[in-house]
């Protein structure tokens, strides 16, 4: 069981890099980078809400949403104490391409998390079956005890096998999490440079 708990902990650490917020506004479409003081604070919403990427707070997201023009896309960001919006289609397309590798990896993490969830459900079913057998063993004849013991041993082997699978998936999640962090650093630098370019071209509108 300790091995299983460690596997879940590793998986949770990996998933936290690209966790989807539990709000309807983000569900099914939003990739969020891990928050850090060293990172560039931004919210990027593509046209038609196809993709939303951000590094910041829920307040940043709500502020970006309030500045949209219909279903048009934008990049909202804060720099040197001021907030800006970029709506230029060419800049938005380049920003979307910058974030694409993280979205692809996030989808892989999500699929892996679903597999972990399915394994966890099976482990729960086995645990309940083991508990039921344990209750039966407490009030049974010696012959029944032997049969129930064999069933318990079989369930134990199945639990052990599932635990090994969970541990393997946890290691994969940890690997993906490290890769997601690496990609996040690259994307952060590229997006910051793109925003700087947009400001130099007069494509960033100061909003507060």
C-alpha cells in the first residue's frame, strides 16, 4: 500500500503542472501552466474559445474575458505594473503555435490520468472484495477458512499487480510532468519575446 500511495503522489505532482481548473469556464479546453513568480503572467484566449492558455490567477482570467470583443481572441498580460491586451491575428496565431506542444503533452497527461483512475477503481473493487472475504473468515469453519484464504491470496496477488501498474504509470506521469515544466519554461520565454515584439510594433493596447 505504501508503494501505491507513492505512485499516486508522483502522479499528482506530475499532473499539477497542467491541471485543469474545476470550473465550467475552463472545462475541456484550458491548459494552465504552473504559477511561478519567475513566469510571465498572461491569459491567451483563441478565437472561438478553441484554446485557452494562462499563467496567473482566476482574476486575470476573468479580466481577460471581460476585455474580449465577442468571440475574438486576445492575449492579456501584465508587465511593469500595467495591463495590456493584444488582439492582432498574426500575433495570436504565433502565440497559439508556441503553446501547442504543452497542449499536446497535457492531453497525454490527461489520458494517463484516466488510466490511473481506472486502475484505482479496480483496486477499490478488489479492496471491497477482500474486506468481504475477511468478514466471512471471521465466522467460518476451518475448511471454509482455507478456501477463503486462497481467495484472499489471489486477490492479494491481483492487488499487487495493479499496484505495480500504478507505480509504472506514476513514473510516466512524473516524466511527463518534468517535460511539461521544461516546455513551459521555453514557451514562457518565447511568449514574452513575442509580446515585447508586439509592444514595439504598437500592437499592445494598455487597459489599466
